[in-house]
C-alpha cells in the first residue's frame, strides 16, 4: 500500500513539473512574439511629427493694408520727408492728390511698399514731427485662397494636356471642333486663375498704405465783437431779403381772393347805395 502511494505521488510530481515547463515555454514563446510588436509600437510612438512636404508652399500669405492721418506744421517739408522715406524703403506712390481747402492744406497719398518694409515705414512716419491722429492697420490671411487656386490651376493644366493629346488623335471634323472648344474654355479658365494668383501675389508682396498729411491754415481773424457784428449784419440782410421775398410770394398766392373781391365789389357798392336811397 505504501509503495502504491509512493508511485502515485512520484507520477503526480513529474506531471506537474512537465506542465510548468510547458507553461514556461509557452510564456517564452508569447514574449518572443510580442517583443517585435512592442518594439514596432514603441518605435512608431517615438517617431517625430511629419514635417511639411514643402515649406515654401505652406508659408503664410498675408495681405497688409493701413491708413494713417498726420497733422503737420509744414506740409511741404513733410511731403519731402515722405518722398525720402519711399526711396529708402523701395516704395512708390500709386496715387497722389493735393487739396487747398478753406481751413487746411492736405496731401492724399496712396503708397505701395514691399510687405517686408511695411512696419518700418509706418514706424518712421510715426517718429516724424507731425501729430498722429488716425491709425488703422488690417492684415488678411489669404493662404487658403492661394492653395485652392494653385490646385485648380494644376488640375486645369493636366486637363489641357489631355485634350491636346486627344486633338492629335482626332479623326473626324466634329471631334476636332468639340475638342478645340473644350481647349478654348480650359485656356480661358487657366488665364483667369493665373490672373487671380498674380493679383493676390502682388497684394501679398506689396502692402498698401493710405497716408493723409494735413496742415491748418494760419487765418488772421478779426476781433470777436467785429466778427459778431458782421455776422449779425449779414444775417439781418439775408433774413430781411428772405422775408420780403416770402411776402411777395404770399401775395401772389392770394390772387384768387383778389379776383373774387374785384367781382363782388361793384355789387356791394350798388347794394349800399340802394340802402341809402331808401333811408
């Protein structure tokens, strides 16, 4: 009996060892299979963010515009200083107008300046001798418009190339005319898209600054009493003449009553005479 129990115990011991070995082998196999996957996942998580394919294409396209009003004591000198600044910053006048008003002299200047020099030009104008009264700066991001127009242009150029290839292989007059009509329409669309891109490129490359320079006129005024008397005298003459004209117009408006009175007056006179005769 003791020997039988010993044999059973020995068999159970060996079987448990084998199962443990098999489990350990299975665990090792699973670890070996998981290690490459873990490394791959780890390597992927350590990869840096993808860089832009083309830095130039992803560059922001900004249109900058501004409006500035400056009051100066010497308009001619301020204009000369502005002319010098334009030469320094490679800018030019797109429009220039001079106004000699009742109370002031002024220049209305539309300046186109390379966008890289836009802020520097404004800073130098602000540091001048004049008094800055108005400043408005606007920046518009047109990057999306650029990307959209460039992709459309690329697509239309590909279509144009395909239609030209089809034109070479066309055999009937009808096919040739249809393909040429398609080519003409695509070429017009390409020209329009290129024109829009050129315009936006010009707006981005050159900023627009609207500058107004004002100089108040030095007017010698009379004394306050004289000015008031002259103003009152002027108003009295003006008001008197206006009243006289209104009176005449009012009389003219009453002409129907004058006609009626003229017709009735003889009858009234006869009636009075008869009454006096009876008395």
